């Protein structure tokens, strides 16, 4: 009678692979959806503002406000849907995936503090340019999180995202008094550093789901 309690090399390798990759057929699916949606939604919002500056879009204040508010409402709806979707899937593995999730969660916590800091400062000083430093900080924090991800996973696209986020943060900080250039950099970064990584993560998750 065979000894079923003894592991074999194939089983050990499969276990180690699941620990490193995050475990389960849905690694980082929710994060991928959130990044993809955020990059696309806010990227198109930036394009909208570029059109306003160039005179291509001549909406009055109320329709413009409704459009911008709708972007945020849709994003919140996506985040709620992602949170509910994540509950249906297996939890990530105990090492690399948990570390990555912790890094991005910590980044989100700091982002909330930064919103309050720059929002209050902008209102107090009556200077909208102060608020424009907030997106620069977001990209700097994202760069740090993606650097952690690259150190753990060694994916080239993660390193590129980290470097791109750092460069974007510096560029936005320098261009706060140049609206058109600022929006151009922000638009490219949202599509390239949020939507693109989101699509990569989502595609990998869907592929893992198909194989499983």
C-alpha cells in the first residue's frame, strides 16, 4: 500500500510556486481591475481638461462639474464591486502576495493623509497649485509600492512602473504652474502607469483562471 503521507518533488514544487505567485487562480485580480479602471477614468478626465484648455470643449461650469463628479462616482462603484468580487476568491499566499498587498494598502492609507494635507493647505492659502502637488505625491508613493513589488517579483514591467512613477512625480512637482504640460504628463502617466499595469495584472488573473 503506497504511503500517501509522503510528499513528492512535483507536489513540493507546486506548493512553493503557489506560495510565491500568490496562490489560487485569481492573483491580484481586484487590484488589476481597480488600476485599470482608475487609469482609464481619470486619464479621460485629464483629456477632458486638456480639451477645455485648448478650447475644444466649451462646456459651462455645471455640466463640467457633473462630468467630473460622475468620474468619481463610477470609480467608487468599481472599488465597491472589486471589494465584493475579492471575497469570492481565495486569499493570496502567505509570503510575496501578502507583502505586496500590504505595501499597496499602506500606500492607500498615506494617500488619504496626503489628500487631507494638501486639500486643507490649498483651501487655506487660496492657491489651487498647492492641491496640484497631491497627484505628484500619489505617483511618488505608487513608485515606492511598485519598487517593493519589483524587489519581490523581479518583473521588468514592475520596475518600469516604479521608475516611471518616480519620474512622473518629479515632473508634476515641477510643472504645477504649467497647466497644459502638467495635464499632458498626468494623462500619459495615468494610462501608462495605472491602466497598463492594471491590464497586465487582470490579464494574468484571467489566464490563471482559465488554466485552473
